[in-house]
C-alpha cells in the first residue's frame, strides 16, 4: 500500500513524532517500490537508505523518550521487513531481519478477544504479520501458509467492521484479499485463488477508464472467465460501503495485481498463450510513465522461456530487468543461459560458482546444481541439491525444497541409480499425500519410469493408468506423450499387447512422428514373429517389420535400440527369403553389410546373437565375395555393444590386442561361437533368476548368514582410522575362494550328459565323458575334483531362503553366535519376468539366482521346472567348435618362431579365459542334492576392476562391492549369544540408523 498515511502527514511538520513515524512507514514502502526504477542495479543504496531510516527512527524514539506503541512497532517492523526483502533481492542473507520485523508486528495484536475494536494500527500490524508469514512461507511450509491465510482472512472481517476512515478500510480490505489469493496460489489452490482475483477485477473495473475496461474485455480468456464463472466470490459488502463516495483511482494497483496473479496461474497450468495475453493486457492497462509493468514482464519472460523457440525474447526481457537488480529476472536469466551451449553459458556457469562462494543463497545454489546436472557432474549437482533441501526441507508443490529433492532424484536417474531415485520420489509422493495436495505429474512420471527400469511393470501400470486421463494442455505435450508411451511399454512387458497397441495408435494419431511410439509398435510386431517362429507367418509380416525399422533406423539422430531392431528384422527377412529361395535376400544382405561398415550406433547383445548366426551362416555358405566377406568379418569383430552388464566384457575381448592375433575370418568364427554359447548361458541364468513370480514375498525373501564381525563392517561408517571415512558395502568375492572344493563339479557332470546326448542324437560315437573332462580341464583344471579357476573375473556372494535353519546357523553364522541379515526389498533386482525381443536385461545388475540341486542317483536336476539339456547341448557344441578352430590354427602356427608362437599362446589364453568366465556365470548355479537344505541364492557379477582386501586375510583376496546403499536391514542375532552381548548389540544396531527390525538372541 503505497503512501497509506499520506493524508495524515501531508502539509504537517515532522516535529510531531507520530507524523514522523507515519512518514517513515510510507518511505519504507516507497524505497521498496522504486527498487527497480533505476536503469542500473543500486540495491546497496536502498539497503543503506533503509538502515539509515531504521537508525533515525530509533534515535528519535530514544531522544524523546517516546513510549513504544503500535505505531512505533508498525513503522520499525515495516522498515525491517523492507530491509529483509531488499537484501533477499540481492541474494544476501536477511540476517534475521524478517524475525525482527515480526517481533514488532506481533506486539499489539490481540486476536483472542473478538470483541475488541480494532484500530487501523492493529489491522496494519496484523496485515504485515501476515505478509511476513507469506514471504517466509514461500519456501513451502504449509503450516506457515495456513497462518498467513488465517491472519489475512481475519483482517478482511475486522476491516469491514472497524470504524476507521473509508479510504483506509478499502485499502486494508483489498490488500488482505489480494494476499488471500496469493497464499492460495502458492498452495496450488488455483480455482479458489482465481475466483478471488476475478472478484477484485469485477469490483474495480467499474471505476476505471472506459478504454481500460474495453481492453480487459477484449482479452478473450479473461472475458470468458468474467462472464461465465458462477463461482466468483461476491463483493457486495464492500460495494455497499463504497457506493459512489470514493475516488477509486488509488485502488487500481489491486486490479493490476489481480490480473498479474491470474496470468501467473495460467502460466503455472502451462496455458502459456493465455498467460501471455494477460501479461500483455497488464502492460497496456498499467503503462506507468511509458514503462511496462515489471511483474508482467518477468512472467512474460517465463512464458517465453518455457515455449520452444522463444528463448531470445525471454533473454531480452530478463537481461534488461536483471541489470536493474531484479532477482526474479536474474534467476530466470540463468535458467535461459542454462539452455545454451555457448560463451554465455560458460560465463554464467563461472559467474554462478563465484557468487555461490560469496553468498549463502539457496536459489543460486539450486541453479548451480542445475548447471552441474547439465554438465553430467552428478556428484557436485547432488551435493548442492542436498544442501538446498537440508536448508529448506519443506515439501509442497513449488517449494524450493521440493525442487531440490526432485532434481536430486534426476541425478540418481542419470546415474542409473533407479532404486535410490524411486525412494526419493516416493518420499515426495508421501509428503504431498499427507498434505492432501494433488499429485505432481512430473514426480509421478519419473516414479513410474524408475519402476520400469527396475522392471516392476505391474506397479508402473497402476501409476500411469492414473495419469493417462490428465489434460494434454495442462501437463504439456511432452509429458502427455511420456505417460502414454510408458504405459504402452508397461503393457507390452506384462503381455497386454492389444492394450499397448491401442494406446500407441492414439499417440501416433496426435503426433505422427513420435519415434518411441513407432519403435514400440515395431517391437510388438517383432515379438509376434519371434514367438511364432515355428509357425507359418506371411512374408508380408517380415517385410512390414523390416520397413518399419528401416524408417526408424534412417531417422537422425540414430538410436541404439532402433539400430538393433533393424538388424534383427533384416536378418529375419533374409532367412525368410532364403527359406523361400527368393533372390531378394541378396539385396538385403548387401544392405546389411553396407550399413555395418558405416554404422556408429551400438547394438544390444540380443541383436548380436542374430548377427553371430548370420556370420556363421555366411562362413558355412561361402557365398560372399572375398572383399564383402572380409568387411562383414571385420565389422562383426568390432561391433559396439550397449554398455550394460557383461556386454563390457565382450567389448574388451573384441578390442584386445591378443585376440587380434587371429585373422579376421577366424576371429569372427571364434567370436560368433562364443556369442552363441553366451546366448544359452543367458537362457540358463534366466531360468534360475529369482523373480516376483517365483517367491512368496514375506516368507521367502532371502537372508545372509554371517559372523558378527561382518555385520559390524557393513554398518560401520569408518574403516577404523581417525581421518578416513568410508561407506560400507556388501562384498562379492572372487570364485577362486569358493569354500567347497567340489564347487562347479556338478556343471561338469551336466555337460557330460549333454555331450553324450548330443553325440547319440547325431549318431556320433566319439564324445565321451572323458572327452568332456579333457575339454573342461583346459578351462578350469580338473573340474570334477577342484572345479575352480584361479584367474576368474567372476564374483559371488550367497543368501538363503531357509529361515532359521539349524544347519545354516551352525555352518555360516559362527555356530549360532553370529547373525542372519535380511536386506531391504530394494537391495536386489527381484523383478517381473519379461523377455524383450531387442533390449538386454542388463539393468538387472543385482539379480539373484536360485542354485539348482542335482540328484546324483536320478542324474537330473531335482524339482526343476526347466529343461537345461537343450542349452547345455548348444554350449557343448559351441565349446567343441571353438576348440576345433583353435586346434586347426595350432597346426598351422610356426612353433619354431618363438615370437609368433608366444603371440598365438597369448591369443589362445585370452579366448579360453574369456570363455571360462562366461561359463563361471552359470557353473556355480549347480550343486549336489546334499546341499539342498541351504536353499541357496547367489548374486553373481563380473568385473575386471576388483578391489583387494589386505587387512582381513593372510593372503590378500579380490572382491567387488555391491553399489547399493545398506539400509532398512532386519537383523536376527544368534541364540547362543550372551544376553548382555545381545543387549549391547541391540543398542548399537538401533544407533546406526540402518536397521529397521532386530530379533534378539532367540529368533
């Protein structure tokens, strides 16, 4: 309220201290109102000016020994409030000035006695206290919003019933009403807020210039609301008081504010065209001395920033306002530069770093975090977002705490830490739900996305089903498409492909070039062909599939999954043409080889399986020209695989100097056999994979039996030294340290049976148990006795479904003096079953695998639902073929040439080590029936970058960490522990903050 007391001091002398105080109250508002009036930033002057006036008021009060009353408190409170706001505008600490201000505003308020007659000073104290809560509540603390709302509502009632002069009564009432609308807007109660602002517009437009009324009514979106809304609050009480007695021009600022807040609501609802119309209207109606309204310009800039292709307009607005010290413009200018990739971006990034070092501004820290996020420096970004959230941990839509926590989840997503991200997003969802706020679409979309990456598609379907009816305009086209595409993908993964197709058709109808929708539709068609490969399928299905993937693969920029899908569809069509003796296969073959020559995209392991079969078929047929065949072998031996799971190991093999000793054709033939062998290894892993469909969640979730020392290490925050702090992790140990000397022996027996069955089916007689043993001995030593490979890159740790098993407690938990640890459900990737036709399952990096128990007498896997024989036969055939190629090459190598022979040996060692490690991925999933009581589950990972434990073993051991946070453990202590030790451990375990439940000493 600019110049509220003007009539009280106009023409009067400041020798009257009350006149002096009223003048200083208005001067505080005037200084704040003209903070952006200069062409350049002069905030230091404004701050100094306010500090000088505060001191002048205090000196005058002290000099005259004036008794502090409501007017003195109101004046000082307003000066401190404006000082805090000015400092905040300059990204400076408010130094507790907000608190000082509210201490003054609270001095005279007597809300308890409703019969009190409230003077204008009382009402102004109340009003300004409400503004304090409104300002500080913008960080998002809902209870503070509610306090502000209560105060403003009380002011409107008290103002109408007060005996103060009419001009001031209307000022106070409209100011309080505007602030009620603002608080409701901050709380995202948009419908209620907009009706308040519309009521103010309807009330005040009667008193403004006719041209201004015409401008308002020409604004189509606003006119529609003013004429159609039946919920606009009535202003009859105020109208009855005002009648035609007042000059209403001084109150036009409230009409302008109401229009601005209506525009902001449209902007928040992503109705940018309507918001722009409103802000342009404000600039037209409130053309103060030829300048545009600053608030309207700021919000106009935000609209342009949010609209694709309009960034230059936004920057032009924000650069001008930012130079005058406008904090809102400065923040948004940084956000504009964030979307650049030029000198302005780099300069802004460096400028932000310097400002954050000198300032404690959470806004600047937050934006700097966004810059680090763009730079893919997730560590620094996460640190900044954590700092912002810890400073302002209040979660509500629009609050900076909410934004910081949400962007922290984005860091986790970018690092593929989907479980951690889902937990963060889950906390946001939980807090919003407790506040009875509507769901935030972005949080829901990303929460569903994390579930998808964890392959928890059934729950993701529930999330997206609740979102799919959201209005396209309110959430934006991009988000609407994400919701529907993700829902369709989830339906595909739970085998509801008809539902998926219906959704994808709608997406393509609205956005014909939606790439992901087209890919998903093509993947559905690919699944149909693969699932029905033994049935007669019309050639047109293959042709249409190939055409669909060709369109996708030729769209720039190229995408890995589309390229992989194209490769599979091309090979399927080639095979179909050759089956029909159709010469069009040659054209596709040439296209495929030509594409491989120049392709820079990565492919999935699943598409690499098809390419391996294609390469072996070309070697077998010898129907390619030498140069073309040579190009195919070269490309195949250098294919880039999507970096997931064990694909990295294949990439390392392909680029190994040792492996390059072989010529292209032999390298391609060996590699193709390894790849196809690995296909069947993955099949076996898939059969053994522990998933939702294979477990009773509460009864069979696995436990880890171990010694108390292991538990201490897992939950400790230190490595024992004074300086170094570490984050404990669960370890996987190299397979060289298996505690059973017969580990892996069952696999040898199974492979023997497979080899014998293979020989019988082919009418051969040369494959015997001894043959298999000799071959496996090349890779593992005597697999039937020791069964371990010393230089393995495979790492294992074990769990059990056997709860409170005497044998497990006795053997693995220090004779019942140790513990059993049940990890949080999110620690492992125990997810829904689904086999994607293109994409690998590498995201399930911490899958658990069920050990299969071999019945020695029956010579078969006990109680198995799967027949491993087919895959074991294929593995045997590929192993034998690899050794045949090696044998042929060995005959041709010049053993007298020591250098060449050494290179040959190195190449052979490279191949055999690699094959052994691939076999190790399944070799330890088979044990004899005598271990069946263990009900063992194993976590198996490969790594060429192990760590070394030199502290706990006489001979250092290799291990790798499980990169998951240890949290929410359930710990059961052994029953043979002494009672005092159980009590001590209970206290310690609770203090770690990482244990949700403790079962002590008696199970």
